[in-house]
C-alpha cells in the first residue's frame, strides 16, 4: 500500500551503514570523523522519525508488510523487516532519542580530541543505532537475534570505550556477560516457539502460544521474561545496569538508558501480546509484581547514590518497573477479557516507555555536561552550577520534574494513565487478585514520592547552593551542540506533557494491533484539551488546562505584590550562619545527609554500615577531626551474585587439577575410557 | 461540561480568604486550651499584610529557583483548591483533573518548596527539605490508598463524582470503609500540613522543625506567599476530608442553597479544626524516626478500608 | 568353503605362539632390567613372526611371507638393536622403577587378561586361526597400555607402545583371512619404524635437556 | 596431471624442493606456491564433485567424495595461510635468535609433508591407507611441535607423540576389526579394503565386530581429534608449537582425525543403525564442550586458552554430527569450515604477541595490547568475536543451525546443554581477552606499533570468513549438503 515509510526506513538503515563507513574512512582525521559519523547519524535519525510517523499516521493497519533486505543464506534465516505499528512506534523512539544524542555528541565528543579514536566511536555509535532499529524491525527470529547480538556487541565496545579505566573494562565485561546469558534464554524461548510453529518467521509466530502445551508455553514465558528482563534491567537481573551506565561516556549512557533497555520492553510486548496468545492469569500477576518491586527498590537504591550517573541508572530500573506495571495490568485484563482496559494499560506502558526514553536521555545528557565540567561524578563535589551552567541547569530541572511524575509534564501523564488502568482494573475480577491493583497503585505513589525526593536531592546538591569543590566553582556552560541536544529533548518533554491526546492518536494502530481497541477518540474530551480515562466517568485530567489556569492565576500574587509591596526593596545578604564567620561549603547539607532519614527508615533493606573515627584532645564533644563512612550494599549483589561468582571460580580452579601435567594420569584417562567402553558400550 | 468562570473566581476568592482564618482559629483555640489568651483569629491576615510590606533579604548564594519557588507553591495550592468541591458538589475545575491531579499539584509545590529550602546553602534548609520529602514520601502511599478506596467506591477519580456518589442514596456514614479511610486520611492530613505530632508549626528550634526550616531564608513577600500557600494547602486538605466523607449540605446546583451549604461547610471545617487542636494539644511531637510508624498505621488503616470494600458487599 | 581349522597343526602352533607372546608380555610387566625387557620384546616379535609364518605356510600366501620378513627385520632385529644402542649410549640406569609394585601389576595384568577374554568371547566363532588368538591380541593391547602407564622411563614407554603394536598385528593376522593388503602392511610397518626413530630422537633430546629420562619430570605444562 | 594425484605430489615436491634449496625466501615461496596450487586444485575438485559426484583415480586407490573435497579445501586454505605467515614469522624468530637456520629449514620441509599426509588421509579410499596417512601427519607434526627445542616444547611433543601414537594404535586395531568383519563375508581371496566397497556391504557386516571396531576407532581417532577426556595432549602441543604449526594443528589436523572417525561412524551407522555411534559422539562432544569452559575461564596462557576453545568447537562439531539430522550435520560441516578460517587467525595473532612480549602468560602480557600492537589486536579481536560465536560472523549461524536442528529433532535437552556450554565458553573468552587487549599498557613500548606482522595471512582468512559469512556460493552449499547426505547415510 504505502511505499513511503518503507523507502524512508531503508534509507535510514542505509544512512547508519554510511555513518559506520564514513567514520571508519576518516579514522585519522578526528574532527572529520566526528562530524561525518554523528552528522550522518542525525540525518538518518531524522529520516527514521519521518518514516515512523508517516507509517503510524497513514499505514494505521495491523496488517504488516515484510520486506526482504538481504538474500537469505542458510535455512530458516530470512533477512526481512516488518513495518507493523509496534515496530514503527519503537523506531520512532530510537530515532527521536538518537537524533538528540547525535546532535549532543557533535559537541560532547570534542573532549576526546587527541585522546581517543573518534572514528571507531562514531562507527560503533552508528552500528548501535542500526542494530537497535533492526531489532525493532526484524521479522524473523534468527534475524532478530543477529541484530540483538550486534547491538550487544557494539554496546560493549561503547561501554568500554574509555578502556584505560579499569572500571569501564569491568563494566563492559559484566554487561556483556549478563546480556549474553539473556540472549541464551531468548534463543531457547524462540526455539520453543520454533518447535510449535515450525519456522522462525514472526508472522508464523503470531498467536502461536495457543497451540502450545502448557509446559513449553510457561517455560517460554519465563525464558523470555529472563532474557528480555536482563536487557531491560528488571530487578533482580539488573546488576549490570548501575555499573555499565555510569562507566560509559555520557552520550552512550543516554543511549543505553534511553533506548537500549527499551529493546527489552519491545521484546516483552512483541512476545507476550503478539505471539503468546491469551495469557493465563499468573503471567500478568508476575509481571505486575516484578514491575512493582523493580520500581520501589530501584528508586530506593537510587536515593542512596551520590554518584550522579549511578543515581540516574537506578532510576532507569524504577521506570522500567513502572512500564512493566502497565504491561502486567494489560496482560491481566486480556486474561479477564477486557480488551478495552488492556488497551488503556498498554497505552500507559507505551506512553511511559517513550517518556522515560526522552527524559532519561535528557537527564543523562545534562549529567554528561555537568560531569565534563566538574571532572567528577560525585555530587558531593558539585553545587552552585545553576549560576555557572544555566541552560543545562534549566533542562535538567525540566527533566527532574518530568521524571518525578509532577504535572504538567509527560511523566505525570503516563503515570496518570497507569493509575487509571489500575483503578478500573479493580472492577474486572472479583477474586482477591484485584487487591493487587490498588496496592500497586499505592506502591506507584510511593515510588513517585521517593523519586521526587531523590531528584530534589540530585538537583539541589548538584546545581543549587554553593559550589563544593574547585572544579565546580570554575565550571563553564557546555557548548552549543550539547545545549541544543538537551533543549530538543526538553521541548519533547513539554510537548508530550501538554498534548497527550494528540500523541495518543499515534498509539491507536499499536493498541488495535495488540489488544484490539483504538482508544484515542475515547481518551480525548473537549476536543483534545482533556485526557479522560477509558470510561467517560472515570475521571479526566488536562495538563494543558492546568498550565493555562496557572498562568491565569499568576495575576493574583503579582497583583498582591503591586498592591502591597510596590515600594519594598530587595537586598542581597549572607545566609544566616548562626553568628559564625560566614558559611563554607563544608557546612552545606550533603547528599548523604539528605538521604539519611530514608536510609534509617528502610534500614532493614539497606543494612547500612557506618564507621565513625573521632580524634579529640580533651572532651568527646570537641572532636579535633572526625571521619565518617557509610556504605549501603545491594542485597542481590551480596546474597546472590557474589556467592555464585565465587562458586564458579572455585569449581573451575578445582577442575584444573585434571590437567596436572603427568603423562601417566593422561594415559589413565584414555585407559579408563577404553575399559569402560569395552565393558558397557558392547 | 463547560467551565463556569464565576465559580472559579468565587472559589479562588473563598480559598484566599478562608485559609488564613482557619490557621488563626486553630492557633487561637490551641492557646485557649492551654489557658493562654493567644492571638486573635485574624492574626494571620495581619502577618501576611506585614510580610508584604517588608523589604526582602535574599541570600547571595540563592539563584532564580529560590525566587521562583514561592509562586509555584502559592499557585499550585490555589489550583489544587480549585479541584475540590467546597460549597457546590461540582468543583469548578473538576474537568481539568481529579484527585490524582490534586496530589500531583501538591507534590509539585512541595518539590519547589524543598528546592527553595536547599538553594541558600544553609544547613537548616537542607535538613528541612530532606525531612519534608521523606515524610511526604511515606505519607503518599497511605494518602493514595485511602483516596483509591473512595475512588473505587465511586468508580471515578473525579472528586465531584466521588462526592456525588457519597451523597447518593446508598450513603451511610458508619460503613467501616468510610470510618477507616477517614481515619487514615486524617493522619495524612496531620502529616501533610505539618501539624503535631509530626511537625511543630510553632517551633523555631532547629532540630525539630521541618516546614519552618525550609522557610528560614525567606522574607518579605516571598515569605508571605509561602505562608499563605501553606495555609491554603491545609484548607484544601481539610475540605477534601470533610466534603468527601460528610458531603451533606453541599449545593448541587450553583445558586440555590449556596448560603446553607456555606454554613454547613464552615461548621464542618470548624469541627475538623477542633479535632486538629485536640490532637495537637494532647500529643507531644514524635521523634522523626517514629513518624513512619504513625504513617504506616495510616497505610494499614487505608488498606483495611480497601479490604472492607471487598469484604462487606 | 572355509571353516576354522581348530584341529590342525598350524592352528595349535598359532595358539602356542600366541600364548608365548602373552607370557613374554607378562614377563615384561615384571621385568626390572631395561636391556632384558628389550630382549623380551624381541622374543615376542619373534613369536609374532612365527605366527605369520605359519599363516603364510598354511595358506601359502606370498605376501604374508613379506610380512614375516618385515617383522623379522624390523621388530626382531632392527628396533631392539636401535633401542639397545640408545640405552647403552645414554648409560641409563638399568633399574626400572614402576609406579605400581610388581605383585599389584601382576594382579592388574591378570584382570586385564580376563577382560580381554570377556571381550573376545563372542568372536571365537569367526576366528579362522586357532582359539583365543583374538583374546590374546586384545590382552596384549590392554597390558601394553598398562605397561605404558606403569613405566616411568621414556624408553620403556616406547617399548610398551611397541608391544601394543604387536598386539594389533596379532589381531590382524588372527582375525583376517590372512593379513591385510600388502600396501597397508607396508604402510603400517614404515609408520612404526619412523615412529620409533622419531621417539628415539625425542628421547635423545629429552635426555640432553633434562639430563634424565624420567618422564615424571615432564610435568611443567599444567592447567 | 590428474586432480587427486596432483594434490599429493605438489606438496611432496615442495618438501623435496625445500630440502634442496638453502635460501629461506625461496623455501617460503615454494610453500606458498604449493598450497596456492593445491587450493586451486581443491576448488576445481570441489566444483567437479559438486557437479558430478565422487571422483576416483588410480583404479580407486584415491577417491574424493563431497566430504573429502570439503576437507581438501579446508586443508589447502589453512596451509596456504600458514605458509604465507610463516616466512616473516621465522625471520623475526631468527632475528631474535630463538631458532637456527636449520630449524627453519626443518619447518619448511616438514610442513608440506604434514599437508601431504593430510591430503592422503582424506583422499585415500582404503581405510588402512587412511590410517597410515593419519599416523604420518602425527609423526610429521611431532617434530614441528618440538621445533623450538625448549624444555616445555619437548615435553609437549613427547606427550603429543606418546598419546597420539597410542591412540593411533588403538585406531589401527579398530581398522583391523572392520577389515576382519569384511573378511568374514568373503571367500578366500583378499577382500577389498576400500571404504567405497565396505559401505556397500556394510549391512551384511558382523554387527558385534563393527561395534568393537567403532569403540576402538572412537578412542583412537578421538585421541587424535582431541575429544575429552583424550584431549590432554592438545593444550600442551598447541601452546608449545610455533604459532604456524599451532594454526595447522588446530585449524585442520584435528578435523582430519575427526574425518577419519566420521568414516567409521558412517560404516557403523550403516551397519548397526545410527543410534549407537551417534549417542557415543554426542556424549563425547558434550563432555568436550563442558570440559573446555572452566579451563578457558581460569586459563593463564593465551595459546592454551585457544587450544581449549578448539576443544569446545570440536565438541560442538561432534554434537552436530551426533544429533544426526541433515540440518545439524550441515551445521557441523559449516562450523568446521568457519572454525578453520577463524582459529588460525587467533594463533597467528598470538604468535605476534608472543614474539613482541616474549611470553604468553596473560598476567605478564598485561593490559593495553591494543595500544602496543593495534593491527594485530584488530585481527585478534575480529577473530575472537567470530570464535565466540557472535554475528556477523558465520560461527553464530552454524552454532544456531546446530542448536535449532537439535530442537527440530526433538532433542531439546541437548540443545540446552550445548547452549549453556557455549555461553560459558563465551564468558571465559571475553574475560580473558579483556585482560590483555584493552587498557593502558605498562610503561613499555614494543618498538613500532604500526607493524603489519602477519597481516596478509590474517587478512586472507578474515576476508574469507567475512565473505563466506554473508554469502556462500551455490557449489559450496551443494557440497555441504551432499556431505551431510553421506554422513547421514544416504546412498
């Protein structure tokens, strides 16, 4: 039918390939490499946006067409892409975020001049974009896995791009190992589907789950949950995430946190809603539970961080949890046969997916600028940056408000939709299960409030008050491209926040493909000004209206000012210092101190270890100097992964004894094998 | 549903006018219960007037965030107020958002309040913000759960609809759901409005104060806006409490019975204020790390309320 | 039509020689002196040649005579001479110190013989020449294997390897109509020859570099 | 001159020539020419076999069916790359005074003989001759392993030769049993020992004898092919041999032994039905894969680690054949090819590192190789990515083909095990390579980092790998399908 999206998409992929080639061609000339590699990436991403939007608007049919892009080589492989709404939606996501990041990188990479090889960087950046796009578009499990592994591989190289640092190397290894284990699960899952459908084509997989026996079906469910869960960073499979995201260069972190972990979400949606058929109840329950746990624990661990990028990484875990809550609810509705509510929940999940992509990328870009300016990731050594890097500070503030799910920005909208679907889910079943919905909602509220607390801390300690270190004191605003990239995402945040009804229209084909309902008309009231729940009476919200109303109310305080306080003056003075000789940065409230109440309240979870060393001459009340350390250990790290790792090493070292170097021993192995075979095999 | 401009204006005025009075009344009654004469009930108006007249001293470390916060706090409180039905069942802005939007708006205000506390680089501000955000965080689930209980019963998150549902024929005051949810919300109210036993609005002792600590660096009209915003928020929460659980007397149609509804509304507010006063005078302030116990009690109450909707039907 | 000539003289001769080969093998297993064991190997090969000769005679097949000749030249004369020379030239201490003491190794050899017979039992029907030759062959292979494990010195391992070879050749003669095609026989023969030479070279180099032939010293490559 | 014979005579002639001339450059060129020629012949042979079935010469003494043709091509490619690499390699060694002129000459004489032996092994029709040829390869490679004449290299060589020739003795016994089984049916005159004949009469053979024969052949050739637990010589020999030899050992020599085993497997399957031999192959293959993983993880020596990875790949090939469906066998053959293209590159790069750092111990090599030897590390990295089974390289396809073939055959558990082993090996390799390749090097420079050591050879192989990963010519596919048919027991 419509060739336009197709051709545009092929152009996009071609563009990424071109980017790889170009950056490799100008390997020696780093400026040229930077310009070519990321410039081309920008263009390709733009094409991708155009392609996906046109596709979603015009080709709003669930019938996908599949396009062969390479001749097939080996049985079962077909290098074909599909253009169905879900793929197009996620392509939109990757292109949008990719565009902003590419623009940002044009400036950000200047710090690498003379130090690193930007040609390689650009090549891998483009290949990640290409591989991710292919993951979203692949129409064949084999092809999907190829793209998936390519993505993991390029990401590995990007994570350990600054490989002089031990940290980056280890982070890369951890990431790749976890990702590969996940891939193993995916392969097995696809093999199960392959067993049922007899092929690797996605069109063959469609609703194949209903034909499968319960055992393999549930096995496939769990395998996919683990496989995609690792990539998405679901607790308890998340350990690579807070290690790998900070270690990478910030534009890469933005890429990973914004886009790459969404491939996991894409996979889950694709498999559970497209392939698996009507789900049993416990699937949805599992997903909802896991989502809730991830959300709450993610934000709690984030609160404990004073490494800015690690904090953001933990927030990614939290947001993935929120997305999963939407998906889980949708699955439960599909089970109880409420496709309409299922579509609502799905919309909530997808909406939050793109929201998180946008504001998390924005935050990481801001963090990148800050880290570059202050030469540290430790918030305790930042501060006062709002004066020194105002634009970055503004964008970061917008991102913070958005991620804390505060009106009128996009985070609030998607969480509002999630609340709506949860609340209306209460009526769908009469079993005790339905208590999960409001409880999940309560946990979501807790998450939101904690996130707000966390970002008050992050923003306040990083950008406000006095600079806490020399570097912070003499920090400078990032260059034009960086700021441009951030402002682009900021604008998207605002638009997604203020015009939800218009955006929901893009989701219509997706929901009608996966859950059988197109809701945008139901969801938009008062000709698009107001976003309503699935039921007309279910409640409604209008971020735009609230924003306008706030503007209308602005005259009240201003008027009061004009009436009463016209002739008052404003004086700049020192902060009240209890009569000391001025406040020094050391007297400011620290990030650790800020999160202490939470740490104390959730002591059982964090198990904080604190070491205090005092030195005093005469009285314990006048310490000469005092050293305070406080560590929080992740329970999964200490309880699961470390022992496992230890076990593997132990066993391997033991096994080396087999190859102890004695020829006699080797002869005995062969001898015993022979004798055993003679005795039993005959 | 079109927007009724007069209603918006009237309710705004009502909010602005009534909020300081409630604060004053509570102060006055507390004093009387403690055998002091106490300030007159209109004292807050005088304070506000005076604050507005004063020159401002702004910390040299503070940035634009510091000056921006008071407006946000004030306006979000007002907006939130426009989402709750005060004297009519139909809240003027109910189309623009239900109880979720209300909670969100209050959270937005709190967010900037806390930032404003951190901005001047004083340790008190940071401490205040930290505690404020912590308490809010643990109060949130209880609040939401209680609200959900009502919302589920009404099948809507729109407060006007909830009120209408409770106002409906099958309304009985003493259904366990109502009682439990009310108790939960009341505790949350104490926490959110910085009342004893969570926070002591009257103290300026560094180590105990929460809300005041954040305002320490504010002066002049900013302080006025902050105080006013705080009292509006308190009024809004009280209104939510009384009108959701005891909606009788609310005017269904705009002009008719406004007077009566106004009277009943005032009476209900006074009762709640009395409750608050009694609680404040009979309780000592809790240690910060005991507050979670209180709020988790609220959470449990709300959970029970939810369970009761599930059991008794 | 051809049937297993169990009652004929050649068959009995073959059985006898095979038994003697086995005896030689067992003697090798308990032999302390290096030079003696080399001679024992020569004797064993001699019996092998004898068997081949009997086969050749009873079937008057020409190419088996070639095999006989090769065995005589190679395994009876040349290889023992070679090893002998090497041993003398390198002045190896005569004492062989096995890993397992002699009673024990006797016991194990007995067990292996039993296993050999068990394995060979089903095939007695299709042996053309004499009973249990196959059993002896398999036993030779297994015990030779055990000898390799049991010896420490490089030379003795070579020797054990050669006895294994003998076992294989015995099987070849015993089981097949009369030996394998000539080209194969030649190939095998020259391979064995070259193998022993190369082993000799290696033994020499090892001797040079390690100043010893105790291969338990060859244990640096681990893991 | 006829195809098959030329395959034997060309390398032999090269060996002769090398023994006559004294200039090193001439010897290197001779080697390259010889194997270049054999590669051409091999391709011609492949085309012909793909077109019209098996080719026989010398009244059926030499016979090449699809399987042989495939092996011939692999041998030629690896040997060609080796001889391309060897010239400069030994030049550097001579400069470093690690080897003497005579040892280099020894290498250049023995390597063509090695190749010649392998050609004979795959071309010989008679099982006995095949055995003799395999033994010949073993013997010719022993001296190559011992070339450096260090204590350790002597040790490695000794273990190699003892275990190898012992194994081959057992294999010979197996061969004898097969022949005996053949004799039983026929009358007094000597029956033919040709595989092509045996496979026709296989159904009439005495099953018990064939069973016994396969057991001995499995243990015997399995030792040479490095199947666990008979693999113990493998890391020693591979790590101690000069890198070109390691490349040939790991790249093809293992597969030659495997090929010999396959011939027995086909006969056994034809006689007893596939179950018996397939199950044994499966068992040994899985054991090898699982044994390789921990050793890779805790390995301290680069080339030993590579050897263990070869163990893993051989295991995978065995599993693929043991699963016994056309698809899995096809995957296994494909895997043979890709592995033959990949592993030599790894060994060449390891050789460069060895010559630059004078050690193979990871902790002594230390991090930052990418700074010191960028070109080498680039090739090493690409080959490592391929060897760990990641796209876009072919081993990913072949591994996945084997696994999914297993599932299609209803062997879910096998596939799961294979996958687990592959993942484990991947993790080990990743960790080990991350130890040396990236990072900031210790304060030492290895002279000119931009040196192009061995790039022609590695480029040749990597180029081939990349090309054939995305595009397999029709004849090659045909050959592999035919070979799969042969192994699968189709007439």
